[in-house]
């Protein structure tokens, strides 16, 4: 079992920056992908960024060039650095961890979410 705890959300003006953290604990050896999802009011939860155990990263088109996912260091923590924030980025951000095997997902885990609000 894996436990995830997000932190770092808050209020920021458009154009500002924010860094989210996701601390993983438990049986972290059972996962090989970590990432961030977000859900705005009235919208479906969407994938934002992922990082794999070998350091590869991917981003959804709307955040490319603005967000950076990093970490998975000895502290078992993944970060999401968000720059040039837009009001459209306002959402609850969730940390996710999973085991990806042969393009199938196993043992997915979620954090409790952290609110990010970008004002204009």
C-alpha cells in the first residue's frame, strides 16, 4: 500500500508561480509512475504531468513550457513547479502513483488533493 500527501497549494495571481509537493510513503517499491492530475469545478479530472521511475517526464499540452515535474529522490517526494499560472489552472490538484505494466495500470493510489487558485 502507498500513501500520498500533497502540499503547496494556495492563492496566486496570474503570471505567478507555485510549487506543489507529493510525499509518498509505504510500499513505494510497488510503483513506477507518479504524476499530477487536476479537477476544476464542473469539469472532468484531467492528467497534467507524469514522471517515471527512470526519470522520464510527460506533460499535457496545456501546461507544456510552464510546468515542470521533478523529484522522486531519496525523500520519495515528487514536485510540480508551476510557472506563468493562468486562471484556467485553478483546480484541485491530486498526486497519483501507480504501477504501469504492459500498458496496463495496477495498484493506483491518490492523495487527498490540494487547492490551487489563480486570480486575475
